[in-house]
C-alpha cells in the first residue's frame, strides 16, 4: 500500500492511500489547466471530499466577502470542472495523478467541500460555516453538484480535521 501526505498551510494531511486521493493542486500546477484548485480530493467511503487548507483568514468581513470567499469558491469550481472533464473523457491526459479518478461511481458519491482553517478557535467556526454556505457562488455550485445536501461546505479547524483523520495525530 503506497501512501501520500500533503503539507499545506502549515498542516500535514494524511497519510492517505494513493488510490484514494486526487492531488488536484499538484496536477493543475503541472498541466496549467486551471488557474486555481483545491489541495486535493479525498475519496472516503461514499464521499468525495474536496479539501482546501488555509493558515489564516482576513480579519475584516469586507476582505472575507470580496477576496477570500471568491477565491475559495473559484478553487472549488475549477476543481469540479477539472474532475468533470476527466469523467467525460474530455481530458486526453495520460497522467498517473489522474488514476484515483478512474472508475469512480460519481452518481453514488456525495460531494463535500471542507475548508480547514489552522488555529481557528472552535467558537468562531459556526459563523464562518454559515457565511461560506450563504455565499452565492458556493450556493450555486451546491444546487448543481449536491442539491440534496444542506451545509455542504464544512468549515473546520485543524483540531477537528485531526479528529476526522484528515491530519495524523501529532502532525500540524
């Protein structure tokens, strides 16, 4: 069993089995196909977890709404387009980084978007979670990609990510 880890925003994600992770950011940087992407897509059971990691967020709500949220939404949108183009066999790329996408039963997978904020106090997460889920572009993407799921964007901190097995114990 071959595993992979990701060092992102001062957090060590994984280890995960290679077959369960599409290294979206690495692939997009290598191929220059999309301008932005999430760090990776983790396939866990019947979930496809699109994961973005941040070491901090802007302090002003104006900066959050005008800069941070649009950037986060664009990363998810570009990665969804990348995955969909591979699924529809539009991408003619032969690259081992795409192997984890092959043979997935997308119609049986629940698409989830996790934003992991390093060091974010637990009491600030609910307000951020609501802000992300109310953001128009993320809400539009939810209606298309995950229409029956409420709160599909999960805003969590590194402690919760560790509890969920996304960050190995002792890594951060």
